[in-house]
C-alpha cells in the first residue's frame, strides 16, 4: 500500500526534515506489516485510513493545526500497532505505546513528539482524555468516528469486531460488548470536539442504540 507509506514518510519528514528517509521507510514498512496481519478484521488498514479521513475533517474544521494533525496521524499508526484479541484489557495499548518508544526514535521523531504520541496511544485504552488538549480531543474523536459511520459501514464494523472475537462465546461477548458501548455513550456525549459533537454525535447514538438492541436479542 504505497499510498499509506507515502503519507507516513511525508508526515515524519515534515516533523523532522533531518530524518533519514531509509529509516523512516523501514519503520513504516514494519508498522504496515503489523496493520495487515491476517487475524485483523476491523483493526486493519481500513480503520487507519478512516482515522485519517476523520482527522482531515477535524483539521479542516480548525480543531487541529497542521503539525498537530501530523502527530495525530503518527499516533494513529501506533495506536493499534499491537493487536491481539486474546490480550487482557489495556495490554494491546500498553504494548503499542512501548513499541512507539522504540520505533519512533528510529524514524527520527523528536523525543518530545514521541512522548506526545505515546500519551495519545495510552489514552485509547480507556478512551479517557487526561488533559483535554485539542489534540487529545481530536484524536479521541477520530478513533471513535466509526460509531458515526453510515449505517452500512457501522453494521459492517460490528460484524468485523465479532469476527475478531470469534473465540469468545456469544453470552460473554454480548455482555462485554454491551458494557463497552454503554460506557462510550455516556450522559456527556461520545465526542469531545465541537466538530465531532455537531456532526457525529447524533448518528453515533442512533448506530449504537441499534447495535445494543441487536446484542440484547442474543440474551
């Protein structure tokens, strides 16, 4: 997928013009290999691209600066770089954060920028935003854009998640997935940016309500 690698390289070189192109390309290829692992169904390059689209909308709306958008895209590459459906809660995010501390310096990313990426990756474990910066709010919203996707895409996403957790019995999956979705749709809303709240909140709530109804039927 040369387009993804081209974007990766452009972002890294924009953040550090002195980065070695060969090192940047090597790290990008390593990450792409992770994103194309055969066991992935939802957490694949499609999710990565959809995050990029969402981040573009947020940038166009003024929620992010161009440099913040570049860091957010780098964080998107890392946030599900480690993905094992059988891992304990939070383990994938922790492993992905550790991976970021290893590979991003190899790609020439500055220590301060690497720390920002690591914090964004760790934040996805519980979808909690510790400081509420514009970058954190936008990254949170882009990661959860899928909840507001058009009906057909959202329903496809639900099926993909179930495929990733095919080894989990129906009742266990129903209870766990219901708890996750209800936790995301709280009284304060799903999205944290002004753009996300205005454009994505209502369709996301409709989608999640439909999925919760489907899950209830498995009882």
